[in-house]
């Protein structure tokens, strides 16, 4: 809609303006974002072609000159014989179309989306707790239990704290460096049921112990002379394969470095690998498992597709990847063919599986990470070799997928 109507964050009228970062993260396939980019290259991504042309030194990261990147991608769009660029605000949903308006969807279009898909399907800010890799936990310091034995009785891993450990942890949370919104649009209200963990810590030394860290109803069978926990951090299984564990109630505005340092003082998380960091920020996104089809169309119209951050993925690369697949699938639907999805052994397919299979009541935006992917049948014990094996399998399966649908270029 720019420049007819500007957003609170964008500064130019150019397409593909990078607002928050000048990097697409790693290009190495043994890193989640590097693997996703490698898959996108197999599908012929022009976003990555433009990024390559605008690349600047950044080590293993795909860092770009933001102005050159924007101009290069805009030129590709404007010179394409089948594309006409129309500038103006879209305020209604019509099909066929792909809606990819991101976290700064205008109020008018957000209202149209909510009216079409249901008000409860659209959120306007997220409150995300960190997720850690199962491979990185020290289980000798954790115990399995559900509060009061509910559910299966042992559905959670629990990290027990002594009183001195708890008091030191609360002090670290209070002192931790927090993210400060750089734009007015990113300031969000706090709700009592969804406060940042550091905000709860500031309200008093016992607040967390009567909130997300309450030990009531949790019995550590190994406590012995140490005594039952003074406080507990619970880890909830996030995926079917139990590769990802969510720190329950730990939504936070701590900066990434502070999250790493402070949360690794939790017993059993000393070497935690973070698959997703906690955050609370402005973010318009749909509850995809509830409101959209498996290939991210409206449930009542296969020609109205959604893509990008609006669908509940996090990040530039993830957004561009879902946009590619939305374009492929809309073209297929218009040609009378069935939409397709890559297998969950690929990073893109695993992201789509998360978007369609997560329990709607627990759905939160997600970035690319290896914990989403279908596990290897016989994974190497070495973590890096495991990621290399996952990447090798993913690229082989994405090559098969690209060949099956007749798109892409050599990787």
C-alpha cells in the first residue's frame, strides 16, 4: 500500500524494504536458516537471487546492502512481463489472491480478515516462551511429573530450585537487559495473565513462586536430604517426537544474550540449545491450525491463500519461503491441479506441518529450527553430524519435490 499509505515502521516506498535487520542469517545447511535457504534455492527463489546480488561481507551470514537488495528485487518485479504493480491500500478480501501483509497489516484489512476468518483467528501481539532442544538437557538434574499427577502423570520435565538458587535466579531476571521497542508500533500492552517473566520478578520475590514457578503439586522422587523443590520451572513437550521443550510461562522481553545467560542457570539447562527465543511484540498473525487449510488457504476458498509472517512463521527467510509455496499452489489451483506440500523431512515442509498440526489453543509463531523436522531413524550421537544428516536428507527430498512439480533451478 506504500506510498499511498505508510506503515509505522517503513521509511521508503520501495518493495522488499528490510526494516529490522540486514541479514538473512546463516547460509550453512547445518544451520536451520541455512538449510531453509538451500531449499528455497532448489525452488528457484528470486528473493535469494536478489540477496546474492546485494551481498556484503558477513561471514557465514547472508548479509545484504539493504538499499541494493530492495532495488534489485523491485527491478525483478517491475520488469517481469506477467506482473503489474498496483500501489494502494487493499481493504477487502477477493480471490484469487495471496495475502502476505505481515505484522503491520493495516487496520482496515485486518478487520476484513477477522470478519472473514473469525475474530478469534487473528492476534495482534505475541507472547512467546523459549523452546529448547531435548538433546541439550541434563536429565540427571530434572524430574518427570505433572502437577497433582494429572494427564499421564509425568507429562512435564521439571527443573527444581532450592531457595538460594531461586533467589539468585529472580535477581538475575530483574537485572537482565531487556529489549526496548524502537518503534511506537512495537509497544504492546501487558495483560495480567500473560506478563513477561522479568515483570513478574520485579513485582516481588515470591511472585514467580506463586506463578509459573510454583512447586505445589509437584513431587521430586529423588529429593532426599535436599528436600522438595522451593520452586520449579516446567518444560512442556512441544512436538510429537519430543525434540522440543517449551519453558512454561516464560514469555519474556529479555534480549537474546540475557536469555541465554540467565536461562542456562536453570538446573538441567546449563547447556541448553535454544530453538526459539522468548519475545513479546506487536505481530498480526493468524491462528493457522484453526483458520486455514493445510496449504494455508481460507477454509472456504482454495483460491484465497495466505503467506508470510501473517500465517504464524517468524523471520524474513521463513516468510519468503511460505510466499514461494503460496505462489506455486495458487498457480496449481488455478490450473485445476491439487495444491502440494513438501514432506516434513524438509525444513519448509516441517514449518508447514507445525502450522497445520499444532493445537490451536497453544499456537504461537515459530521460526525455522531442526526440532520441527521429522526425526532421523538412526541419528548420529554427535549433534553437528545429526544436523548435517538432517540437512542432507532434506535437500535430497526437496530436490525430488521440486522435480515432481516441475519448478526450480539446480541447487
